[in-house]
C-alpha cells in the first residue's frame, strides 16, 4: 500500500494543489485503484516550495500536475512492485 498525501494548506492550494490531486486521482484510478491511498493534508511547513506531496515517507516540493506521471512511475510503482514481491514471498 502506498499513501500519497497532497498538501491542501492555503499556499499549496493557491499554487495548484487541486490540479495535482486531480492528476493523481486519474493515474491512480487507471493503474492501481486499490493499492494507493490519496489524502489531503494540512500545511507541511514548506509553503514557499509548494505544492508539497508526501509519498509514504518521502517529501517532494514544487509538484505540478505535469510532474505526477513521473512521480508515479519513479516513486509509486517501485513500492508497489516491492510489496508484490514481499507478498509472493509470504506464500
Ligand atoms: S501550505 Fe503546503 S506546505 Fe504550507
């Protein structure tokens, strides 16, 4: 399971957090609807660098909607693949 948290504090909101959330919703629905949880969070205290996104424990700043496919490919998919390998190892 991967948790993606998008800051919806006022600064990140004004910098485009709703569009970042929409981009994540679209890609999650298409590729991993049951393995990824998308949440909004309060201010992460990185306002000047927003939009701030946390993927599990890693923090990314200045995220724009066009960055979402790359983040998903480079950060989310590897975690899902590791989870699948671990699950297979449990069998
Ligand atoms: S409003 Fe997003 S980091 Fe502060």
